[in-house]
């Protein structure tokens, strides 16, 4: 009797173990905890597009999306050096048709004016802009907080030559306003 009881206990234990293994296999993987944002900031030309190279920027110039997307693209884009155009701050009025959080912690905006479109990006300051000046970090932070969908907005940002990599709203010449230094929705 004792031996029969032991066999039943072993059988029940094996069945319980098999059921637990089957349940684990059938259940979805547990969600991974989010990585700290400092680990997910961008990499490609990141020092330049977040002003961490501390450039001397030129005064803002009024422009249009049409003008910017028709600028000639430089033949070579240095990965570690700011191009002359990338010292220019532009102010454009356009519709903001998309605002999306990106993996690199940027807010990705699509600016549209007529049939022209381009990207503007608002980095997560100060977390992802550690080496930028305090003044620029404040500008980037304040602009990011103001960003929203808007049928007519004034977006002030630094010209940046990106590479095409399938991004939504990319301009034909891949110019962006990155980072955004000012944002104001002009429509009601």
C-alpha cells in the first residue's frame, strides 16, 4: 500500500511538473522592464543633432518647408563634423501632421506645407543632451513640452542633414530641423 501511494505521489508530481512546463511554454514571455532612457538615446551624428558639440549657431532665418526641401544636399556628410548649413537656425510655419515617440527618445514630427514635407525632431533634454549648454537644453526641453499636432505651427530648429533610412515624412534631400528650439501652435 505504501509503495502504491509513493508511485501515485511521484506520478502526480511528474504530471504537475509537466503541466507547469506546458503552461510556461504556452504563456507569453514576460514584458521586459524598460531600459533607462540614457541607454536608448540616439547614436548616428548624435552629438551634432543634439547640440552637444556646442556649436556657434547663426541667428534664426525665416524660411519655408518648400525652400528647405529644395536645398542642394551635400555630397559628403561627415559623421563627426557639423556642416556649414547645420549652423543655421530656421523658423518655418507648417502643419504638424504627425508627432510620434521614437526609440531614441526623440519626438518625431512631420511638417507639411502644400505638397512639401520634412521632419523635425525634439530630443529628450536634458537626459539625451548631456553635453549641450544649459541654455540649449532649456530651449530643447521647453520646445518639446509645447509640441503637439497643429494645423499651423511655427517651428524653430537647427538644420540637420540626415540619411534616408525609411523614416516617415523624410524630405527628398533628407534635411531636418533637429533639434527643435522653439514651437508654437498658431491655429485655434
